[in-house]
C-alpha cells in the first residue's frame, strides 16, 4: 500500500510506502478491544466508597440486654441489619488498572492503524505546524485536509505552538508518536500523521 504525502495546502509532495507487515492482513479486532478496555480501566478514578459499621454515625451502646426481653439480640444501632446501619462488603477506593502484555498493545495499535488506512481515514503530511500559532489557522489547515469531526494528530515531537492552537478545537487531539495508543486511533474519524511519525511507528511495530 502506498499513500500520498501532502503539505498544508493539501498538495501532493511525495509518497510513502506502507509496510504490509503493519498495514496489511486481517484486522485483529479482539486485540483492539483488549487494549481499549485496559486503557479505560486504568483511567477510572476508583474513588467510590461506602461506610461500614465502624464508620457510620450512631451509638455503639447495646440497645437492650442480651436476654429476658423476648426481642432479638442486637449489639449496637449501627449494625448492618438496621436502617441507617453500616454497609456490608460495599465498594471501597481502589485502582482498576491492570497490566497488558507489550505484544498485545503493539498488535492492537498495528490493527487500529491498519483499519484507518484501509478505510482511507489516514492522511500523511510532510509536517504539522501553525504559522501564526492561532486556533483559526489550525482549523483552516484541518479543513483543507478534509478532516472533520474527531481528529487525531500524530507527530514525532509536536510543536508547542501547534499543540496549543489545536487543543482549543473540539474533538482534536495531538499525540507524540511514542505515546499513541489503539484507543487514540480507533476513537477518531480521521488520523493525520507526519511522514516521520508514521515511519517511526512502522519501524516500532514491524
């Protein structure tokens, strides 16, 4: 597979040969699913909490004596069987993050990029930069490239001015090539990558 390399005016300035080992073959959707679920789990805050019988407000005094009243025995008003008592085995703050094999992450990213390439949603540019460092200029650049809706911009090391101008656009995300994930790629309508960034990704995923 060969993709055209365009400039900021959407004019062809070259071509890039894609590696079949990365962008060819069957799309392994199961790897993409595993990677997305793992990243979503790691992003969970996990701050949920319930009060047990030690934390809920109320007296620890025994309401009545153990025997002789004819009523059920009870130790305190905070016990879980009573109204406003503590919660038994309720959720507590914890991390949902878990490890995923490196080869699974690489396979997921490989499959996600291949899917976008086969859909025609992968655009290769010579460079990503904003001359005036303004959001309006970046929005016009994306419009010329035909990128509407959610867009992922990948560069080896994004220019600070360009990243600042792009972050104000809804649905636009700028990511270095070394930190891009399968979720970043699959959750967008268009992927715009510089030639250098795509070559590095090909080398890392081959």
